[in-house]
C-alpha cells in the first residue's frame, strides 16, 4: 500500500492518493479542483486511478471528482445521500470497494454533513481488519468537523449525529488505525485543527479535546462554541458540487496579459481590479477602486469573501510567477471569470498617465498617539479579526466588524472621521482598508503588524466578548 497526501495550506484541504502497488491501481480521496497533481503522481508511481472517492459534498471548495473521473475513466464514489446530478456510484454503510488487495468499506458518519461517509481501509494481503480510516470532515486531527455550515437550525441535530458517528462508528476501531481527514490546519470547517495532516485513533482518543465530552449535549455545546465565521462563497459550494462543476480537462487556464487601455475600458464597465501585491505596495499607490487581496495562501479565501463571483476581475501582480497559483486558488472556489493580469503592472498604469491613490499605513505607536490625542481627528479603530480573537484582546474602544462583513456594514460607519483597520498581521486589515477606500471613505489607514505588535509595545489591551462592540460609537465631537 502506498499513500500520498496533498496539502493546500490556505484552504486547509487534505487529499490522498492511495495505491496498491501489486495490482497497479489507485484511488484519490476528496480531490481538489485542479487535478493535474494527482495525474502526475499516478504517472510517477506507475499506477492507474480506478476510483475517485469523496467523503461528502464539500462546503469549502469545488471538487475535482467529476473532472478526475472523466479524465481517467475511474468510478466516482460518494455517499448515496449526496444524490449527485451526474454519473457516480452512491454507497451505503457496509458496502466495499476493492482496490487490488486493498478493501475500502463505507461507514456512514453523518454530522459535518448529512450524507457524510468515512472509509475503512484494510490491506487484505495482511489482515481483514482496517489499517486506516479516511475520515473526511468527521474526525479531524485535534478537532472534529463543525455542524453549522448548513444552517443554524441544523447545527444541534447534526452535532448529535456527529457524536454518534464518532463514538459508535469511528472510535471503536483499534488504537493503531490511522486517521486521514480532509480538513486540516487553516480550514474554516472547524476550529483548533492541528497542523499534523494525519494521526491515529489511539492518539485522537487520548488527546483530541473534542473526544473528551462523554455526554452528547455537552459535546454539542463545546463543538458549536467559538467556531469561526466562514466566507460567503461557502454557500455556493455544496449546490455546485452536487450539480456538477464544469470540466477543466486537467488544464489550468493561464491568465493572459491585459493592456493598460483594455484594463481601463474593462474597469469602466463591470470588471474589478484585484491588487495581489503586498499591502505596503498597495497602500503607497494603487488604481482607484481596486481591492487589495495580497498573494499568498489565503488569497482564494478572501477572494471568495469579498468579491462577487459573477464579476470579471483582472489581477495586478508583483511577480508574474504568482499567476498560476492565484488562478488555481480562484478555480478551487469556483471563480472562473478572471480576465487576465495587467501587463506591466502599476508601472505601466502610471506611465500611461492614469491616476493612482494611496491608503494610510500606521505603526502601532502612531495609532496609540492619535488615540491618546483624542478629539475629532482620533480614528475609529475597526478590528477585522474573528470574534474569538477580538474577545481575547483588542485595542480599547475599537469596534469589531469582521473583514468579510465590511461591505454589508458600510452604512454604519462615519464618513467624516478617520478610520484605522487592524488585525493580527496587517493582511486582513489591508484588505479591509481597500474595501473602505473603494466604497468612498476618504481617510482610511491600516495598522502594520497588528495586535501582537500593539501588545509587544506594552500598550493597553481590553478583553471580553465583542458582540456588543459591533455597534459603532458616536463620533467624539457629536452632542
């Protein structure tokens, strides 16, 4: 038996190629949209992909299952409850798939989603009992999958189902049985996921905090506490995966160069310029109306949080080598309306005599000084982190509005007062500042280095639940 795991850090996605060397056949479990990595790995290992296996209808990314099955002729397998609208084999509890000398047995494990299926893998050349489990979004490393993604009304009943799936189906396996989940560190499909991509039943039974509650209602309370907010694009993923995403044929479209004149004309229409340069570069000079989403592992998540999926977009890059990665990240969340990238970058835009604007950038010392001075010029500080981060410590008097929620909260914000956005590093706050600038707010700054640097400088921190702090306070000069 040969196993290869594939990791997408920003998405927190784990997928696996499992092969039986003796028969030269393989399966891919929970493939991502860009499937060329699996084709290359199978070719390098000299194996043929005969099964594409999915644990559930995914909420956080577009599945590559349909594409990979079409390219390889493999059978596409998923729990019968998924009811895919295209060719597949729906499996129920206890049904088995033979992969050479390996046997994969479906185990219905509802909770994260209602149709969720895990798979127990036995190497029958050695023993009939399972050697490992593909646990999808049920048992994770250090956590379990959240149960509120399909609506708050389902969170508690799905949580109870998750408890039964864990304690009646998965945890009774032997300690040595491996645990290979689909959601890893960085995924918003749970909180507290460890960075290790796989584990064992024994280790999780002993050290996973979500296994410790032995009473179902206590488990549900702990599970649903402090789960992070998730991007707007999640709402599109399940129906898209069920209906069947478009086939890419194993090819990743390349973003073409777009001239300055064409970019200007497109921006005059419905297109959006997504500035993928680093936050400092965007703050210094950017195309008016552009949105800052810096290149990096979280680009796709934020693209799906703040950009309309039906809106054409053009990339502005620091490094042309970023193109392939950013296009892949967009495809993985179903964003296919990318036009290309601005040829020549910001330099070409400036050389053409076209306007730029800037956004303020503050150090924590500068922000502290402005707040201490008070008066009408003291900025409104908007903390754009997750609520649990805000509650753990924030700038006194700051307002909590998650970065992805800003577009829906613009009416709540003053336009005649400076605004400073802050997060944990400057990444999210730079995105938030660009959203405010695009919405017409004039005096906007983002805070470099964020709360860790604020605390490192010995500046005061307020702690507590920020739910009530989401109300924007009156301007200091108002009566």
